[in-house]
């Protein structure tokens, strides 16, 4: 039976709780999802491990804007990796490139070593490499478990053909997981077009925090000045919908296999 695993991208401990309650099979724990996901707090990881019964992948990304890091930034990534593993993370998610946009094999190898027996995921830094097939081969050689990709397109729906080619190129050497802008109604099409067995999705709703109501003109962010009384939270209903679609896809695949026999 072919199982479609649903991984939910989470920006907080409450996100992870909602994702698990909605039927996610795995979560990726981050912070600052507006910036593409940065390293979360260790407290969030410890609490997520205490409260969830599904695997938790831990993001190692010290800042936004590119993936070529200074020596001090990478040293911080190493320390975060060590502490996350010691705190029970089921795997590490990272992506390190050279200034020319290629896989930084030396630093990737080091993070892979720090992960030990845990899974490692090279995130969507992969999508800006100049030759994704060469990059995939390099990640195979480095022993990376999985690569997250939108097929080097802005969203998965526009990159499914490339993802399918990458999966064919990978074979059973490395896992290729589609992720990036997948909407609930697109899930079946992504699975059908790529033949994937796992997908990475974010599912949001807006929540209100009224604690700033006495000074609504004050903001604490950057130039975008987001409203201080609203925040995003994983929408359990959307996760449940996605999980149900994943189960339906599994059943249809099994029916086709039985008819073929």
C-alpha cells in the first residue's frame, strides 16, 4: 500500500500541536515563516517533543536572504545542530550554498555528521542551485536523507515536471519531497504528476492577540508594519482536509495496483 506522508511546516509550538491534531505525519519546526523559516527556540523543540507523537524536523537557518554564511553564522548553526540533536529532534533541516549558488559540500557534510543517525533534509536552497541534477547527485554522495523542492519554480504547481524528473533521477538513492505553495485542492494533482510519497505543506489561519489594543499605532516589525494584533496559526481544519486527501490518494493507488494484478 502506498502511503502519502503529510509534513506540515510549523512556525511555533502551537502550530505543531494543531498540525498533529489535524493528522500530519511529520512536522518541520521553524520560526519566522514570513522569512522562509528560521531556527526556532530550543524551548519550542523540547515542548513539541513532549506534546507530539510524530517526528519533528528542526530547521537550522540563522538568517534570511540567501544561504552563504559567514564563519560565525555557520558556527552558530553547528551549535544549534548539536543542541537540537541532544534535545530530541528527529532530524535536521538545512541548506548551505557557496557564493556561486552551488552546494557547499564541506559545510553540508559537517551538518550531516552532527545529525548522527537522524534524518537530514536539504531545504529549498536547492531550488536556486544552477544545476539541480548535479546538486542532487552531490547530496546523494553526502548521505542526505531528503531534499525539499518546488522544482526550482516559485510554487510546486509550476515545477511538477522538474520534480518528476528529479525523482526519476534520484531513484531510491535519496528522497525528493515536493514543497512550496501547495494548496489543498492541488495535492491530488501534485501526487499524480510526480509520483511522490510525501508532501510538505503550510496551512494557515489568522488569529488575534488583543494585548496591543491600547497602543494600536505602535509596531515592532520592519518596514512592512504588520498589524500587531494578528498572527498566523496552522489551521487544523486545512490539515485534516489535506490528510484526508492523502488517505484517499493512498486508497486509489492501492485499487489500481489490485486491478493490475
